C-alpha cells in the first residue's frame, strides 16, 4: 500500500475546517435549526475565515471553495468551470493549505 499524501486527506480537511466549523447559510449542510454552537470565538473565527476566503485566495481557488461550500462535488465544479476534476482538486488542496497557513498566523 503506497504511503498517504496530504492531498489524499483534502476532502477530510475541508469537511472539518469548513463544513463543521464554518456552517453558514450558503452551505448545503447547514440545517438552519439554530442548534449550532454560538460563541464569540467561533463567530470571530468564521468572520476571519470569510475574510481570508475573499482576500487571500486566487480567483479560481475562491470559486472552487465557494462552490464546495454550496454543496457541489468536485465533478460538478469541474463541469461548471470547464476544467478537469483533478484541476479542481488541486485548486481546493492549495486553497486549504493557504487558508490553514493564514489562519494559523
């Protein structure tokens, strides 16, 4: 079995970083039932993450992440943008890497 690469875990990192702690009205996973955790620290994190999505990512990375947050799959995003699915995966992986770096600083 070949060793695992960081890119193999891109889906898991996105799910954890964005969909669990960044549930918002644009996410297909947001239930809107008000049972989500409300805390100033989490709100501050979400606001900072939104800002970095809009200002720290390239145009294509931003498009891919926003479609992903709306619940689109890589294949669907690839069709919308007119690129290969692997290209979408690369943009997503690089966006996640960049967001992790800027959010840690």
